[in-house]
């Protein structure tokens, strides 16, 4: 009996959907969580070897970490500005982020300088109350920024790896991130002057102890989510999803044992962030290349990073030379706090993965684009 091979040839071959990426699957993993997980685990091993909570000389840490600030942290702040102000239509699309919030922050800097009383040192003095207000605003807003970015990466890599979370799973993961946010705020509130919180100040340590337990349960609930996802899709969730989720829990675990290690957390966060503006700029450059030539990624990336590096030094480091260093809060710190607040607000506007324009710009290199 002759087999019908003609019809068999017409049957389309079923292939597994391709896995999307930001820079590449491997680079995505290491930048958005892999490196951070290794560093945090090493810090935890060090903390255990020291017998528990480790106190760190923050002044020494900040001084020795200046190079890493310049190379990683400051460029990550600058990465959002070319995305925000290009194209020019963003002025209309995001008026709060592009116009009104920067104006309010510039006003805050101006008030801090105008009301400042010259100290014993040279340079521009700032009002310590206004400076403290801006610094605290940046410090507490950071909690929302960290947890928001973690969820954004989880959502992005879920989409790219074709892993669809149920409503319950999304809610569980997001509640877990919000518990970390509350922990962050209470952790920072320990250092506030007692007069600022009044009678509530005495309850902060107890509330933080409660949140320690809540965060443990949130972590366990998250593990159950990923186990359920694995069972449902019959494979492990993409490693980038798990790394994005696990790394932020490790950040806060490290801060619990080593409060002075917060700079390592900042660097981890900044490294996570840099992959995304880099991809959008690469896609934008490819779209604007009318000659159809393929972008040489390495030389282009070096130029882009050099631009971020120089602008970061100008914004964060040069004001040090104009500051009066005889007071706890300086002009440089006021400017850094204002830029940080603006950066956190900008990210909440331009990185909503549910926005079709955001997906179009971020995934334009994928064929077909995941919009």
C-alpha cells in the first residue's frame, strides 16, 4: 500500500516558540540577577563567618566604592534621560516626568541653597532641613523603585519566555514584593530622629521584627508560585524570571545582616537596569539607520556607555567641588537626592510593560516583535 507522502509534506512542522531576549539570554541572566546572586551569597557567607550582624564603616565603604559608583551606579541614572526626552513627543506624553516634577525638584534645590547658612568650610552651603527632606524622600522612594523594577523584570521575562502567570500567581508575587517595600521603609525608619515620629518611634523595632517574619512567609509563598508554574507548564520557569525574583530577596537579607552593604545592593540594581535602556537605544539606532547597515554593537555600546559615564560624573561628582563640606548634608547630596527622586518617578512612567509603546520600543529587535 502506497503511503500518501504528498499530504504529509503539506503538514506544517510544529516548533517550540523562540525565547526572546533583551541583550542575549545569557547576558540578560547575568546582568539582571546572576551576578547579584553570587555577590549577595558571598556577602552572606562573610556575615555568617563573622558570627551574625556585621557593622561596616560606611565612610570607608563609600570612599572605596567611588569607582563603582562612577562606573555602574551613576550611568544607570543617566540612562533614563535620553529615553525620556527623546523623542520630543514625550514632553506631551509625560508632562509630569519631563516638566513639572523636574521644576519642583529644581525649586527644592534653589530653596536649599537660598536658605543655607555658610558653615566653616568653603563652597555653597545648603539648608540642612530642606536637604534632609530631599534625602529622605529619595531614600524611602527607593523602596518603591527597587520592588517595582523587580516586578517589571519578572513581567518582561515572563512575556519573552512565554510563561503566563495566573492572576493569583501575579498577586502572590507582587504582595511579596510589597512586603519587602514595607521592610525597607521600616529598616530606614530606625535611623530617623525620634522627634520626627513621636511616640511611633518606639514601635519601629517591633514592627520590623514582625516584617522579618512576614517576609519569610512571602518568600515561601513565592517558592510555591514557581513550583506551581513549573507543574503547570511542565518545565522550569525561565532562569531570568527566577533570578530577578530571588536577587531582590537576597538584597534585603544581606541588608538585615550587613546594613553597611547597601552600596552593593545599589550596584546590583544599577546593573539590572542598564540592560534595558541599552536595548531601547540599540533598537532606536537600528530604526534610524536609513542605509540599512547593521549596527556594530560593541563600538556603539562603548560610545553610549562613555556618554552615560561622563554625564554621570558631571551630575554627581562635579558638585562635590562646589559644596561646603563642613555640614552633614552638602550641595552635592541635595543634587543627587533630587536626581534620584526624578529617576524613580521617570521609571514609573516610561517602563510600564503593559504599555504597547514600551513593548514596541523594547522588543523591536525580536522577529516577530512581541507586542
